[in-house]
C-alpha cells in the first residue's frame, strides 16, 4: 500500500471553474455553500479525480495503456482547505484507491487494466435519452482530464445545473471504441420521476463514459397562512422578542409569526444571511455569537422583559464524532446558551432552547445537545423560565437530503401540536 495526501484550496476551485467552465456557485460562493445541505462551499468532484491522477502519477501510466476501466464512487462531499488522504492498493488486475477526508471514507476509485478486448461502434440511434448536449472540441483534445473538465461543466451548468451533484463516474477507454462524431456528445435520462437520480453518457472518440448525477435538494420555505387561533396567541404576547439566528430555518419562520404582533419589539439577529423582511417593529442586527455575546447582553438588558429564542447553530453532522466537532458543538449548544442565561436571569424573562429527537445517535452533535439540555435543566439561577422543546425533523437546511423534499415547516407542527405551543409560548 502507498499513501499520499494533498489539499485543495479555494483558489484551486476558482482556477478549475475558469478552466472547465463549471461556475456552479456551490463551488465558488461562500453564501451559496452556507445555505446548502453541506453548510459550506464544496470541491468540484472532477477536480478531485484529476488531482488524484496527477499526484499518484496514474495519469502518465494510463496514457500508455490500450484499454482501461475507471470507476469512482462519491460517498460524501469534499471540503476546501482540509487534507485529503489516499491509500493505494495494487494487484495484478486492479488498482484500488480509498480516499479519506477528516478520517471519513469519502470516495473510492478503482482502475482495471486487464480487460478483454472491447469492440464498440456506437451510433446515436441506439441511445435512449431525454436530453442531448454537444460541445465542440476546437483543440481536438482526447484525454481523460479534458473530458472530466467538460463533464463537470455539463453537470454544473447544463443538467442538472445549479442544484446538481455527481454520484459516480465510470470511464471506459479502448482503442477498439470508435465514435465518429467530432463533438463531445452528452446524453441524459431521468430514471424515475419519483427520485432525483439521472443516468448520463458522454461519448467521444475512444471514450465511453457513464456517470450518475442527481438533483441536489434545496430549501423550499413555502409558509402556510397563520391560523386565526395561532394569531390570537401571538397577539397576547407582551414581552419583547429576541430571535438569535433569524435569517433562516425555524428562526426565520417564527420571526414571520411574531410579526403579527405589532405591539412588541422584535430583535432579529443574523450573521451570514441578510434578513429582508420589512416591518416597523422588527429590528435587524448583525451578530456573530462567538464574538458579540456582550452586545447580546446589552440588547437583553435594554429590552426587558424579553423572550429569547436561541437558534444559533453551525452545520450539523449526525455521523461525525471527534474532538474537533465536540468543541464546536459544545460552544454553540452548551457554553453560549448558559452565558446568555446568566446575564438575562430576571423574572419575566424567558429562554427557548430547541433540541432534537435522538435516535440512539452518538455523534458529537447529539452528545453536545444532551449536555446542553442537562445544563439548562439544572441551571442554578431560577428567575428566568427555560423551555426546552424536542423538535421532530422539519424543513430546514440542516435536514436536507436527496429523498426528503416535503418536510413540514415548524409552524405546520406548531399549529397542530399543543405540547409545542405550551413550550413555545412558555405556558
């Protein structure tokens, strides 16, 4: 076994966008990445492959072969500026590369070189497709890097486009493959309307490339009209309201709810996302909880009595357990809430802490949330009322997945669930 390591910088991503023509914002725009299911910008999948081929010198070896088969499967996304580790295993028939980032198996690449003779002559008439795209090859290039660059452009800019991801790529190269068209020919077909999976082919000269892509899920916050019953409860609120993290998810939803009460002041904080809702009684303040806790203290003191709703959160990973994420989650879900409680400990003040329904998960996130719940329940100052609500899976960027498109918004559950209402309104 041989081992290698490298990292891809933000600038590498920008450079690859210019070379490939894949300017999908998920790779180059911080805010787009922050609002995605990943919580950050992610590397181009094809750039990862090209880097591996170069660093392992496989690119040189592949050029000498008459035929080979190349398979890569992506299990997770790759982050910028974090080390990527390769373990390369060789035998007489195959080369297997296991690819890790943050000690997690992120992708696997297999290259088979001992193949039976492939004799393929492909005609467009034999291809079943729903979408076709042709790219002209002005420079007459015919190599794996050039094709991966164009594949990235097709997926990121053409189909699926903005909200796209690559699941796997299968490359067949052989001197016996003969494709007569001069253009790079892409063909795509959605396999089943009920799933976002797309089957694709790229045909060019001695290459036959099959690759699977998918529509990346996105937040679709269609908020239903607030019932009269819920509006009455909102209008009975007398305390001012502070929503920490009001620019998206539950925070944004409840800011809209509280806007129905014109008699109270609503202080809505944001960090990376702006808040565009315009109401005279909504005061929007940019705050980074890691740096501006003293500013929050002043807001709480100046606007007494106040109901505090805490939704500050980093990206949530339910499958990671390590010391690095332990420290991050402990800050957000234990240390910051306790500090806010200490300097807002006055009668008539209330503090709302959202938690999660745990299903025997032992990730860093769950560990920190459990500790946060315990600390808040045992909070030694008793003047402030603390309400902890375990919230089921709802429509937020933290819960985005390939198959979950129709999750309820927080208000949908709040309308129907009396326990949610008791906790939410501090009854």
